C-alpha cells in the first residue's frame, strides 16, 4: 500500500511540473515597459515635451511673419515701386514706366514747385483713382493760363518738360491747404484745369525717382 501511495504521489508531482512548464509565464510590468520602449510607444509622460516643441515652432513662425510684415510696411512707407499708367505725364514719364514713391515724405507737408506727386482724383467716370501729377501752384498762389502761357503770381513759368498745348483760359487763386496740379502732356491731361485744386489730404505719395 505504501508503495502504491508513493507511486501515485510521484505521478501527481510529475503532472504538476509538466502543467507548470506548459503554462505561459506572466510578464512583469518592467518587461512590458521595456517592450513598449523598443516599439517606440510614447507614454503620457512624453506628451508635454511634444506639445512644447509644437508651441516653439508656432512661436518661431509667428515671429517670422511679423518680421516680414514689418519689412513690407517700411518699404511701403519709404520706397515702394509702382507703375505709371497713361500718357498724361509725357515726356517726363511714359506709359508703363516704373517709379519709386514714398509716403513718408508726405508727412512733412513740404511740397515744392515742380515736384511729382501721387494724388487721388476723380477720373472721367467720376471714380477716384491715383495718378501722378506735377505741383504747379501752392496755397495762396495766383494762377493764370492765357493763350498757351502759364503765369504764377504774375511771372510766366518756363516749362521745358511740357508737351502739347493749353487751350484753356483760367484765372485762379489757390485756396489754403490746396495745390494746383497739372500733367506734363497738357493736350490730354485731366488735372486742376478740370477738377480744380486738390486738397493736401488727397496727396498720398511723392515720386522719388524713375527706375525705368
């Protein structure tokens, strides 16, 4: 009897060893963490670092945009290229010429005779447009146009840049804060002979130079 009991006990232990061998081992939390790191799985602790990188990138892009806008604003105020449209300023400026204009110089309100300025005036369709004209008369000046001659305060003005003829007859005093402007091509130009003097506020830019 004792011998049979020992044999039965031996078989039970052998069976338990076999079942234990076939049973899958439980993976520890450390093993799972190592495998996650090997697979490149990002945990919750890594997310703040990723968020910080995104915010830093956005901040750099924002600063870059601000710098570009600042440069464009400075260029627009000081040196901005624009194209001449039309033939009213021939021969000084031809159609499609490129000129550099400056808005900053208009802030000083120190306009001189014969300076070229950009003004906002009504066109033939009574719509406002920006055009280049020449300053002929300043506030308080007495302008007279008679038989194709131009007189400023009783003195005839010699205009070597002028083109075309003036068929107008005009006797005009320039109001305060206003300017009398003309196009160089007097035969076709729409200027102060048609719509009168322009208010100083209508002068938006000054022509600095002609590029080509």
